[in-house]
């Protein structure tokens, strides 16, 4: 009996109840994330293709051939440039707007609850419905071009190779803003009011108090917002697929995930799609480490 308890103790650790609660989530991560990622790495190094269920075929090891094919594909290279442009627009806009709006909504203003709900509604709304609104606004004969008149771009926003990806980035920023506002609102509750009072006694106005008290006080939340915005932005798929008809015009708004879907699913080359996915994971991890290093550091 004591030996059995010793084995159980070694397996469950010093906190068996905590281990029991954590185990389902660990299994979930392994099944939903770890296994698919490992299988994608396996496919990327083999000549892998879809077959009928139960069919036994050879899938020879090809080394780095799939990666060479991916890196030599102009559409893939352009998709990584596109997502880089997207992140350069989306991430700073998300951080600045969500922090400013959260700071305003944290103050004692009229209709505060109404504004909080209003900013959050687009985040929980169905993407197809919201995309329909933006297509109505930004198509060639849409409301935005009608208001701008002769100042409207030609070709229009979503069919303009220079404006398609920036328009998608602004749309995603607007749609996801409510979630990041909530993160900052939660972080603002932990900023001591004594710090604002001390700053006021030193003669600091609202701008200086915001810059010297609020911004440092929500630094952990800023790190989280930057990382989440980067990860979700790098996985961009639904927006260009729906807004620009699958990455148009001529691939100007195509993302790596969209190209991965087209190569791997539509064209039946899962080994090529897996290689794109592995490169994307490596790129996002490197970018996240850089952001964590600079954004998350303490002064």
C-alpha cells in the first residue's frame, strides 16, 4: 500500500488536486496543438498527399525540398510581406487605440456602459455579417467613396493593390478593439489612485499623468496585447478571404494562412501547406521573443 502511494505521489506530485484540474487542459493542448504541429512538421519533410481512407502508400522523405519550393514561390514570399505590412499597421493601432479608449472609458463619463458595450459588440458579432457591412461601406459605389467624392481612390479600397491590405488591417483593428479594451480596463483597476494624486501634487496634468503613471502601470497588459495582436494577426485568414475574394487583387492581400489553405487543401499539396505553416510558426515565435524582449522589459 505504501509503495502504491509512493508511485501515485510521484505521478501526481505534491498537489494532486491541482494536477487533477490541470490534466484535462494539458490533454487538450496535446490533442489540439502539440499533435497537429508535430504532424505538420512530419508532413513538411515528406512527399505527403491525401489518399482514400485505409489506403497504404509510400510517402518518401524529401528533406528540405518542400521548404525550397515554398521559399521559391513568389506568392508565398509576397504573403509574408503582406502579413508584415498588416502587423505594422494593426499592432500599433491596436495598442494605442485600445489604451486610449480604455483610459477614457475608465473615467467617470456619461453613457460609459453604453460605450463599453458598443466597442465590444463588433468583436462578438459574426464575421460574415460585419464583413457585409464593410463591403457596403468600402466598395466602389459604397458610402465611404460617396462621401469622399473626387478624393476617393481609384481603383477603390479593396481592389487597390496598395490599399487592400491596409484596409483589411484597419478592419481587423476595429473589429477586435473591444477585446483589447477589456484587457486594458482590467489592468487600469490595478493602477493605484495614490500615484495619480501624487502626480497631481507635483503639478502633472492629464497628459503627463497618463504618460508617467498610466502607461508604466499597464505595461504587463501592453505586453500581452502586443503578443496577442501579433499572434492573431499572423493567423489572418477570414478577413482577406471574405473582404478581397481570396487575397486579391493579384495576391496583394493574401496571407500565409490563406496561401497555406489554397496550396494544402484546394490544390491537394498538404506537404507544401505544412512547410508554409512551420515557417509561419517559427517566424511568429521569433517575433514574439523580440517583442517580449523590448516591450516587456522594465525601465
